[in-house]
C-alpha cells in the first residue's frame, strides 16, 4: 500500500501524453523516453492515463502496461506515479484503483463522473463509496468543462475528511475557486491546479502545485515557476510564467492533447499518432518554430 500523503503533492507534476504511432498503437519505447526526460528534469510526479494521456481511448491492458513501465522507471527517484482511474461507474473505479495499487502506483486521480449529470450529494456518495474501498490515496479531479459535473468547494471540504482522499486537481479557473477551497479544506489536503494559464495565480492563492500539460514540453520552466513561488519570489515567478504565454495559447488552440502532441512531434520526441475521435493537428501554430527551440533545450 502506498504511503503517499498530501505533503507529497506539491510543486510541478506532469499529465503525460501517451505516445502513439501513426496507426494509433502505443509506442512504449517513446513512453519510456518521455518518463526519463521528466525524471531528469526533476518533476515531482507524472500522471499516467489522464485526460492528456487519452485515457478514454485506452484499454485496461494498455493502462496496465503504461503503469508498469512508469512504476519501474521511477524507482529510486523522487518522482511519484499517479494513475487516472476515473469512470462514470463507481464499481469500475474501485476495480481500477485496486489494479493501480497492485501495480505500485503512489496515488490515483479520480475524475468526476461524466455524461451522467448528478447532484452534489450524488458526487459526495460516489467518491465516499470509492474511497471506502480504495487501497490507494485518492486525488479528486474536477474538470466540469469536460464532465458537466462541478465538484463545488463545500462538497470537496466534506470529502477531504475521508482519510483516503488526500487532494484535488482543480481545473476550474474562476478567480475565487482556489481561495474558497483553501479556506474550507483541512491543512493536510493538497490543492493542485489543473489549469496552466492560471496555475501561477492559484499557487499564490493557496494551491500547493500544478498538474500541468505544458510541462510535457517545458518541464524545467514549470518547475522554476513553482520553485520561485515556494521561495516567495512572486516577481520572478510571474516573469517566468509570462515567458510561457505564447505556449499556453498554443496549447489551447485545439482540444488537449492535440497541440501538445503536435509540438512534441515537431521537436522530434514522439511520432505523429493520436486516437479518434481526436485527429492530428493539420494547421499552423504561430510561433511554433521558436517554441521548438525552447523545448529542445528542456527535454
């Protein structure tokens, strides 16, 4: 059983893409390379089979193999492995959590139910049912733009009382969301931003770190911002964060993970592969050439 606690969830973490060949098959050699690059950069955790990793299009055997490789590579490092296990059905999440724990994951990331719109009471019961049977620490994941279910701060505060629920990835970028959470949840509960554009401000408001898409390509820069903020050097953090504005715009040009995979491909790091209903980027990203120069320096 993992001994991870909320205090281990801080700073920069990466929601990793899943590299694929042009026919959509996972390239496990490139997967190993991506993880090694993140470890070398000093990232605090990697997320396997998250939204950025195209979790909805991966089967159980693929997630198992991705997790096994990740757990093996982070041994004797400071990098943690978090596995996305969310599903609309609580029983399925429970099974996924048991599998992740068996494979040696440090924690699981459980997104709110999708497609089925429910109430705050429904969300509370859903997560408590899962947590009561989870062998792994749980990080809640709130991303209502994708799921249509918004886990409100009051509900999160109730769930934070459960011993197996150690944090939340909060992808709502409202100005007061992190402030509300910080005021309501216990001190031994980690608040993690799930929005690259606003994470610098979120940490200033009380968040403990970020689960980032941008750190797939610029891990050292995201780490640097987090380190500046940890030291209280807000001016340097904002300056470094501003230097990534063009990247943030590129990453939001089309649905995630289309742009970040495109940039990784242009940098020669992964092949040109993605799974339907996502399609490969066929446009032009303004400033991509300059961005590739930065990516090659950080990976």
